[in-house]
C-alpha cells in the first residue's frame, strides 16, 4: 500500500471521520420515537405530556431533597 508522505518522506496522518455523529443522531431519533410511543400509549396531548413530566420532576426533586436534608 502507498501511504501518504510529506516532503521529508515522513508518513502523514489521514484524518478519519468520527462516527459519533451518527450514534447521537440515532439516539435522538430513538428518544423521539419512544416519547411518541409513550404519548400514544397513555393517550396524552402535548400539553398533558408536559404536565406529566413536570409532576414527575417535582416528585423526583422532593424525594432527593428528603434524602439529602433529612
């Protein structure tokens, strides 16, 4: 194989594109599809889903606060 060399005859690195971008895009798409599935399963509108997540966050914050301060 012929590897690329510079003017002094040293081997040059070839940049390899990272594949993280496709992994993160796949993760985002899977997350969106899971949220849509969850919303259809519960029969919630966007507004109802927001309230459900808000209440869930309040509950988690309350439990963490109780564990830390008491």
